[in-house]
């Protein structure tokens, strides 16, 4: 082994590393030949070989073995990662520490997601069934490849849903790749295809697909790149479940929505009354599984108490639940009852309505500078 050999720590998970040898080596079988790894200016790891002619087939066998190893045992396979290729767009040299995919901390369970029942059923069919019953679907000729668009306003739970999908995917040996910048979609899709079966999750797809009247057919260059990626022969048979989110479905170019590109459109609205009642039960559940709610409250009574929560975001409902507990405790009761929940919901209703009114006054706030958003919020209604 080379005297300059070193053991380097390679991340293989969240807060998990593995020591590997990085050195020039001279295996006896090569009879004086040697192998030496080195990093190129791109993201590739090169292995330089110095061999006798009679051992030249060793290089071909090594290349084949490495490809098989990467396909079968990549440190990213079956894990949740976030990728960024900004370094490449900026023509910078690849940094194996800063620019490598980053492992994502996950752990949220399906029980942590509470949505209207029809939305949960749509997600079960288009997303979770593909993750949990992939083998069964494959046996019956149903491909894993699928495109899903999740649409909903801010705060309805799309980010938490992403973590739940990642957790379920990893528990079934399926990779999860998060991409934040639409400019990285082509590279990320190729990575998902290499690590397939994989989930590719991208937020704010409207930023890449919005129409541009100045471009041909109203498509921006980013839009054309996206469509080419979704339609390319290299991705047609890839085992990739592509999930996109948007706060502005009206901004997405129609060409991106046709079947074969997007196969399911799922709108995620704020919780209805029934979903709000389930969120209250979730937010009053203790770590040991017990509940701080009055145990005499049945589902029907809780739904009635949650009437004023219809359309509230999960964050509002969490606040209402905390206030209900405070109301009960300061009234000499250890557990909140329906009257505490109803009173707290009623007290928060105007706050919720004010936020809704302000949101309607700035329909395209997502595309404005923060100072512009502030000026619109301060502007009195007409």
C-alpha cells in the first residue's frame, strides 16, 4: 500500500460515516501493477491502472464489478437524499464534501398526516400503494413509473407529506430524492433512474413550467428542458415515481399536465371539520400513546366541537388545541372538553379569516419581493 494512504470518512447516512481506504495499491495478482483512485474536476472518481499486457483484462473485469456494485449497493440506494447541482451550473469544481448528495433526516409516520378522507384515498392509490405493494403491481403489469402533482396553498402539510413519503419509501427499500431547484430536475431525474426504484420529489414545479409569452408556444427554456426530460427514451422505462408540488397550479403550462407526464392531480385543501377533529386527537396524544382529551368525548361530539375549525390550517388547529388545554387547566380541569375546544376555535376564527382575506389580496405573492408583499399587506382594502 502507498505510504501516502489515508482512511477517509464517507457519509453513508444521517450522522453516520464509514471509514474507507483511499490509496494507491499494488495487489500481488497484478505482478507489479498498481491501481490508484483520484478525483477529477467533475464529480467522477477515476481509477488509474498500470498493468502488464497479460493482465489487461483485469481493468475490464474491475470496471464491470464496480458498475454492478454501484447499481446494487450504492450508499444512496434506499436512502433519503437531497441533491443540488448548482456547482455544475456555476462551472465550479466538484467538492466531494460540499456538493455530494446530502442525507435527509426522516421518521414521520403515515399516522402523522391527517387530510380530508378523499385526499387520503387519492394518495393511497397514486403514491402509497406503489411504494407498499410495488411487487404486486409489477406482477400484474402495472409500472412503478408515475407522475403526481400535489397542489395546495401554503401550510396544508405538503412538506410533512414529503417526509412521510420518504419514510415509507425507505422502509420498502425505495430511494427518495428531494430536489429544491427546478434547474436541477434533469440531473436529479437521471440520478433517480440510476437509483431506481426511486421517488423524485420536487417542490414548486410551477417555477419551471410557468408559461412565457416571449418564448415559442409560451414555453420557457426551463419548461422545454423539463418536458424533454419527462419524455426522453432514457426515462420512459425508469422506475421513478415523480411527485411535484405547487402552490400555483394555474401557473403551470398545460403541456406539463397531460397524461404520461402527470398521471394524477391531487388537490390538498385545508382540513375539513372531520379532518380537524382527527388533528385535535393527534395533537393531544402524548408520547406514550395516551390522550389528554376527556375520554368521554366520542367522534361525533368532537366533530361538532370542531365546527369553527373548518378550513383552518394544521398550524391554526395546533394553536387551538393548545389554547383549549390552557383554558381547561386554568379552569381547574385536567383534561379539555368539547366546550374548551369549541371556545378556543371560536376565538381563533377571526384570526384565520383575516389571514385568508390578506392572502386573497395578494394572489401572486409567491412571485413578489418580500418588500412588495409587505406593502400589499399594509394596503387597506378597497
